[in-house]
C-alpha cells in the first residue's frame, strides 16, 4: 500500500531514496526550418543506437534539496507530497504557484524506478490538478527534456499540450543533445474574473 502525505523537513535528506533517473530508446529531435523571423521548429522522434541514460542528473543532490526546502518554507505557494511504501519514499510531487502569470509550475513529479507503471504518477498528477484548481490558476506549466520521451508520453496522456521548445535553456552549445520542452495543462472552467 502506497500512502501519500505532506513533505516534512525531515523527509528532505531522505529524498535520495527515490531513484528518479530514466532511460529512453528514442529522442525527440528538433528540426529547424526557415530563416530570419520566419522560423519553424518540428520535433521528430528518432530511435537511438544506444538508449539515452540520464544517470545521476535528476538525483536529489544538495542544491535540489535546498530548493525544495526553500519552497517548503513558503507553504502558501507550494504543494509538496511524498509517496511512501513501508517507510520508504517512492515518489515526490512539488508544485508552486506563480502569481505573476496565474499559473502553477511543476518542479518535480518523480516516481522511483521500481514503482513506475502502477498508476502512482497519475495519482500524484491528480493531486497537482486538485491543488491548481483550488488555487484558481489558469494552467499548470511543466518542463521536460527532449530525451525524456517516457515523461513526454506520460504528460501527453495526462492531457497536457506541448507549447514550446527552448534550445538554449541548458547550454550555449548548439551541438548538445538535450533541449527543453515546455508543456501546459489549461484548466477548464478558469475565468479571468476569478484572478487572485
Ligand atoms: C513520468 C513518470 C512520473 C510517470 O509515472 P508512472 O507512475 O510510471 O505513471 P503511471 O503508471 O501513473 O501512468 C499514467 C499513464 O501514463 C502512461 N505512461 C506512463 N509512462 C509511460 C511511458 N513510459 N510510455 C507510455 N505511456 C506512459 C501510462 O500508460 C498511463 O496511462 P493509462 O493510465 O491510461 O494506462 C515516471 O516515469 C517518472 O518518475 N519518471 C522519471 C522522472 C521523470 O521523468 N519525471 C518527470 C520529469 S519532468
């Protein structure tokens, strides 16, 4: 049985119990077209000769833990839940309100390697949706990498739309593999008059 409960300060050093890494056998490559101001971007899924391996780059290191702690100290703007199984952390949801544009940004939705494909990501996603609805925001914003095809499929399945590409988000190196993809989930029923 997997229990969802609020994150506590004592959980933060234990977040590395969750293994958030992924491998992907394909990548969403960016193809550019056009010149000047008339530029087009297109994503093309390509199989890789070797699976892309995220390795330790998603791990909850000290910097990530400090950022999570800082959000925990702003409870009015943040919703953080852990999933626990037999005393072990196996999933994490971390979403924060962005009042300047009336949205919520999903910082983390991470399920441990051994607990994927069992509906836990969907359970946490629905918690994020409930928080966004109760906070009266107009959309949830999400960032993924073009190498994270499993997460892209998950967000597409959850009803999110791919809304942008940023080739300079992680590096100035134009030959780098990873590109940022931005997703949005527009909340039905949102009315501008209900702005906080
Ligand atoms: C992406 C992630 C959160 C999905 O969590 P999960 O618990 O495996 O997802 P669920 O089992 O709840 O799946 C929910 C739906 O998404 C679909 N889905 C999930 N992973 C999928 C995949 N790799 N390929 C295709 N569909 C997928 C499922 O088929 C399911 O649809 P259904 O309920 O209609 O059958 C999880 O794989 C993960 O933690 N990945 C590593 C960290 C990460 O990339 N997080 C997102 C970073 S932005």
